[in-house]
C-alpha cells in the first residue's frame, strides 16, 4: 500500500531553500528523504516543530537530501499530524523509531494509540 505524508512538493534541504520556502514563524510538520529515480519522494524521517518550523528543519541539513513541509495551526495539530505519520509508516523503513513526544504541558495524548 502506498503511504502519503500529505504534503505537496519537495525541496532541496539547504539553508537557502528552507529560507525561501518556509517564510512564516510557525508550528508545523516536515518530512525528510530523497527523490527516487522515478521522481517519487521517499520518506526517511519526519517530525514537527511546535514554534519555528524553519529553525527545526535546518537541524537536519546534511543528514537528508530533500524536505517537504506543512504549516500547522497549533502545536497540538502538529503533534497530532506527527502521530498520524508515526502510526502510518512501517518503522523498519523509516528512521523514526520512537513515538512522538507531546508538547510541553500538553493535556492531551496521541489519538492513535490504544
């Protein structure tokens, strides 16, 4: 079954590209990976920022080739999207091995855990 991270275009993971594409200081989600020979974005890792998506993605420069991103309306919505991705992807095929941690002082939990 084909998995989708629910984000549009991918971009080169460079300081310039991150600054050109992520222009808002915002919570959000990101996917990291590479483009296959057929042009498909292959997810290797994903995550979120509760405050500054641009800054968070830059920590991954040099570790992955490309990124996708999605602005979130709040830290809670970013957490929920990250949890959804965590539960959807095969842990043997991505670098994310641990369940996402909820935002500091959050009074909610992952809606996908039993």
